[in-house]
C-alpha cells in the first residue's frame, strides 16, 4: 500500500469518495478553501488509478485536527484507515505537534474501535453535532 500526498488537483476525486459515505462530507469549495489556506493537508491511497481512501487534516500551532477519514466500501477491512492515521501521526510528530484531535459519531462503532485501538481517548461530547442530531465524541491522542 502506498500513501500519497494529495493536492488541490485531487479535489474532485476526494469529494466523490466523501459523497459516497457522508451526507455532510467535504464539498469541493470547502476543500479548495482548505488547501488554499495553507494549514491543511490530505493523504490518500490510490490503487490502479483509483482513490481508495483519504484522510484530511488541519494543522494548528501545537496540535492538529483529523477532519475526516474515508475508505471506499469495497476496500474496507484491509487496514487502510489505520495506515493513514499512523502516517498522519508520524508526520505530525516530525513537525513537533503535541496532540491530534478528531470528532466521530458516537454510534460509529467501527471507527470508535479503530481510534481507541490507536490510542485515542474520549475527552468530550458535542451534543447534536451532526445535521441528523447525533452526538459527536471528541477524541484526543497525545503524541509528544
């Protein structure tokens, strides 16, 4: 599996992947603005010319927020999300960041299991965070 840096030229493919799984995922305009802002990066996994997975990250002074992790349905269960999160963590450590934050639907059991297995801990709940009223769990991993 090869993890690649994605750029603004990949926006169309990234939004297609998000649309397949998230009704409230990133739009092309949101991604363009994020890439243009300079504090954002995305990594992806491509196979046979197709984008199978993406992780998007906004970087702050001493921390970073994972904005989203999405893996194409037919590519799940292969460890791709874990590999992407691990690559992000390694990059952020190298850049001197202290922690990673993310939000996840409280009923997304597979994602919660993955994040907990990678050392993320729940630090708070955002009530009715998503458009459908579901709560978000805010999770953190200290990477000092």
